C-alpha cells in the first residue's frame, strides 16, 4: 500500500512540474500574441492616417521578432502596396517560408509579388519549387494557375493545370479551374464538360457551377443544356439531381421536366416529397409553369386529405395564372370545385371561379351551359351577377351580342347592369346605355365607379356626333381594345365643336392608360397640354404626363417643367395639391 502511495505521489510531482513548465510557456505565448495584436493595431492606426512609413517600420519590427506572423506579413503587403514598394517585401516573405514552408497563402503572395515585379523567371522557379514540395495536392496548381494566367496567358495556365491533374491522379481534379479557363477562351463545350466533372459525384458543387453558367456573357442556354445533358447521363442519382438544379435555376424548362420526372421516379417516401417540394419552389421562382404544376400535382396525388390536395391545387392555380397559363389553372380549379360537397358554399365559390376562368377561353355554347348549370344548382348565389357579366362579356367579344343579352335576362346587379349598358351602346342605343351605366354605379366599388361616372357624364353632355364616338370607343375599351378606343376618340375630336374637343381627348387618354397603352395616352395628353392650355382638362393631362415622364431617369427634367408650369399657370386647379406633392418627390430624387 505504501509503495502504491509513493508511486502516486511521484506521478503528481512530475505532473505539477510539467504543468508549471507548460503554464510558463503558455503565458509567454499569450504575452507574445498580445504584443502582436498591439503592434498590428498601432500599424493600422498609422496606416489610416496615411503614415505608411511608420506603419511599415512597426510591421517590420514585428516580423523581425516573429517571422511567422501571418497577420503582420499581410498587413505589410497592404502598406507597401499603397506605397508602391511591394517588391521590398520579399525578404520578409522568404523569412516566413523558412519558418512555415507549407503556408499556401504566403507562397501565393510571393508569386503575386514576383509577377507584379515582372520577375517572371523567378516566378517560374518559385512555382517549380512549390510543386516539387507538394505535387500530390491541388492547391499549388490552383494558385499558380491563377498567376500564370495573368503572367503567361490562359494557354500556359491550362497546360499547368492539366499537368497537375496527371500528377494528382484524378480525372476530375482542377476541373473547375480548367473549365473557367476554357470558358474565358470561348471554348464553351469543353468548359461544360469540365464544369460537369467539377459538380462532383455527390453534386455538392452544383451551386458553384450554376453561378459560372449564369455569369457567362453569351451562350448561357446552350452551355447550360450541355451541362444538364451530361449530368443526366450519369448513373449517379446525386449528379442527376444536380442536373435538375441547373436546369431549374437557368430556366431550361424543356430539359428540366423530363429530368425531374426521371429523378422523382427513382425516389420514394420522404426523399421524394422533399425533392418535389424543392423542385416546385425553384420552378415557380424561375416561372417554369409546367414543371411547377407537375411537381405540385405529384405532391397532391400523395396528399392524405382532400384539404391537403386542395392546397397543392391552389398553388398550381396561382403559378399558372401568374404565367398566363389559363388551361393549367382551370384544370386545377375544377379539381378544387369537385373536392367540396355538392351544394356547399365552398363548392359554389370554387365553381364560380371555374366559370370565370372558362370565360377567357371556352366556346359560347360551353359558357352558356356552365352558367345555366350554375344557376340551377345555386339559384340565389351572390356570384350570379358577376358570372353573368363575365359570360356576357365573353360572348360579346366573340361576336354574339344576342347570346350575351340572353345571358343577362333576369339578372340584377351592378356588374350585369354594366355589361347590359355596353350591349346597348354597341347597338347604338346611347340613351338607354347611359341609363344602364348610371344604374350600375350604386353597387360598384369606388375605384371601378369613378371611370364609369366620367364616361357617363361625358355621354350626357356630348353632341350626337360626340356621343356616337364615345359609345363606340367605350365598347372597344370595354372589350380590351384600348388602342382602338383611343384612336376613335382622338380622330373624332378634331371634327367636334371646340368645347367638346378637350374633354373627348381627355377621355381617350384615360381609356388608353386604363388599357395599358401608356405611350398612346402620353401622346394624347401632350396634344391637350399644347393645344388646350386654357381648358380644365389641361391640369389632369399635365399631372398624368408628368408622372409618365417621371418614371424614367431621362424624363425627370421634363416632368418638373410640366408641374412647375401647371402650378404657375393654374394655381387654383383641383389637381395642383397633387402636383405639388409630385414635384417635391421629383426634386428630392435629384438631390
């Protein structure tokens, strides 16, 4: 027992001695690091004040005491570069490498210094020494290749990298760098092959490769398709998934969809659901409607409940409508409607949306049948007014005014009254058409009522010739033909009495603007401002025209001029408060 205690005591003494020695060494290291940090801060302070000589003196003193201070060396590089004396750093670089020859960062620094000093022979010698010291690693070749490209051209750099691939013994080694050089030389097919290798067997580098493709100045689609095709040919599933990612991020829908379907067929369970969700999100972000709709549809097939299935169908509807794909949206909307119980409020609302979507594409007989079926199933539905107007408008656009009038029979509401008004105007019955417009006003929201009020008011004040022109233009604008409507009124204005001309042109501009024909509206408003400066319509035209010009960087000055002239010439005009606010915004943009 005593012997055992003795051994433990002796071991404790040795441990304490070792700790004491180590503790002393640790304290010395801490003091050294604190001193280094202090010197670096002082050098940085001098550098910030422009005292580069003082900063260099401190940093050289630091490196003299500790040649392996990487922070000191790179700080000295920055200071000497600012002074234009960078080559004088070479003695400190060599001293560092004697202490730490494996430092790739400092070896790269030495190569850059030699290149900038135009010491190309020394550069080659240093590159050779680095490769001989570490020929099995890709780091020397990568770093040397960057400098070689600048010093000797892309051909020499490419030769070096390919030699490095042989030495490393891997066919995919340095593929990213080789691909970059090939792409820079315009050899995009070869670059695509190298970048495909760089993706890796696990697909981990796909984001890097996608950024390379997106950064090409030309040939993005062709090179992207080449990369996708090469990845799709792989037997490794991660590389196929990488191909999907490239196709989605580059917006290559034709290549993406079959590859997405192929990869999905090789997955199951949670992995498949995750893949489909990610695919749908990326496809939606890239506006790839077919891919997003297919992925959401597949997720919907796996849904556990009707409510979950409806969520995916709603996403299909949203993405399809955003891309203008009414057919896909309609198919999904039908599934949503059929998923609800017959006679339920939810089914009624969903079915109403089906009819709205059908109104943009279906034949007249189908539209009439759908509306009849809806009226029979939901005779007192609040959606009937809107749906009847939708179907009537679609029928009128397709050249069936009689069918449109029949659809509106027995329907009472603001939307159906509005549609009935345009049918009457199209038939030449201006007075009854105006009455129907006024009847519709009571139920329309303010944003929709305002242009109807303006239009109906003009009809009531217009001469017979002016009213006919307004009626024809109103029907055209209501049918989505804004440019035609503006042209009708613009041409008619010159033939009307002088007091009618400016109001008629103002309505032409409003119709054009409401229909998205902003350039046409601007030309008409310029005509009003130039030729009808003493009319009330000049104020509205000037403000709208200034806003049009103000949306472009080179039109701000003209917008400011218009607003200043409006405020000066017509200080009491109703639009002047808005004009002052607009003028302040434009002036603040120029500061």
